[in-house]
C-alpha cells in the first residue's frame, strides 16, 4: 500500500510542481519550452519521444525536475512507489504525444480516465495547437488554476513587456 501512495504522491505533487513552477513560468517569461514544445514546424512525437536535440532534452529534464524532487522525498516511504511513479509519469509523456502518429484513446478507456482527470493524448494535442489551454502534464484539474495564474501574471509576461517596448518605440518624439 505504501508503494501505491508513494507513486500517487509523485504523480500528483510532481505534476503540480511541473505545472506551476516550470510550465506556467515558461509560458509567461521564458522561451525554451515554447521554442521546443510548441514549435509547429517540429513533430511533437519526435519532440517527446525521439529527439536528441539538447534544447528539447533540457526542456524535458527541467519539466521532470519536480517529479524527481518529489520522488526523492517519498523514497523513504517506498522506493518502489517512487520509481513506479516516475515510470508511470514517463510512460504518460510518451502516451500523450501519440495522436500525431494516429492514436486515439478508445471510448472504453476515455470514461474512466476522464473520471480520474487524466490528460488524454487528445487533450495534450489541444495544448500543442493552442499553448494557452490544457495545462497539467498528467492531471486536467491543474488546467483551470494554471490559466487563472497566467491571466493574473499576464501583465508581467515577456509578451506584455515586448508589446510595451514596441509602443514606446512607436511614439513620436516631441520637441
């Protein structure tokens, strides 16, 4: 039972950390994640599963750090559960990127996974197409709070700063 709890803690708390301490800040202030994960010229199947591009690997590693930290913290509860949580998280990364190769979640699986708030490949495909929706790596219940935080912090974002600097540059010089 300890292994089940440890795995669940790794997945839920790791997803919280990855969403709010990596994913949301990347969408607001940084470019690594947007350049690698949301580049429409690049296959996101390649990005998540096959790529050896150092920037892509860095993005994946930085997104995984919260899961690794949580796994280290629950290691004493159950090292087996910590490892199972990390493995399930990695398998979920690969699975949620399968729509590009034609996978569709079977109807019989959709209902129970929806009840557990699990991000399906079709959900994550929506995030690739519109980076402002479908937050949460593993669990959909992080989407609404992540979007609310993005709206709250939008005035501090890289996009808002760039727009403000363009407005300043366009203003005529008054003599």
